[in-house]
C-alpha cells in the first residue's frame, strides 16, 4: 500500500531539496554590498515622501469591499450565459431575480452615500 506513495515522496524530496539548495547557493554565491541607496524603500521609481504608515480613509476600504462584492457577483453571469440555451425561460427568470437583488443592493449602497468619494 505504501509503495504507491513513493513517487509523491520522491517529488516532495526533490522539491524541498531544490528549494534548500537554491537558498544555500544564493547565500554563498550572492553578493552583499549594502549601500544607503539600496536600503531606502522602493516605490515605483520615485523617492519616498513622508511616512509609510499614513492611514487610509475608511471610505477607501468601503469602496474596495463594495467593488469586490459586486465584481464577484457579476462573475456569476458568465456560467449562466454559457448554459443559457439549456435553462430556457427558467434560467432567464432566475437571472432576472439575481440581477434584481444586485440592483436593490446597489441602490441601497448608493442612497446610503457609500459611493461618494469626498
């Protein structure tokens, strides 16, 4: 029974061995020359200005969460569109209900002012 797992064990040993060998060789062969230029934070090629721990507005996180929620929900339209011919009228009604619920949620968020970027 255990003989069936030998290829998996060999693969695991080779993977761990490769990772450890790569880390070991980079520690031995790699150059370490610390300069002040290398030690500054890199931000898209621009010199950093101000504190890195500047707090973001809560609105930023709310907008991000709403984007994720509505974006993920819209992804469910793709599988529906793929099998639309098989679902016929039932699928159309179900998707209309789904989009209606999304629309109600979107209108609620809009009326609450969560999409205002002030």
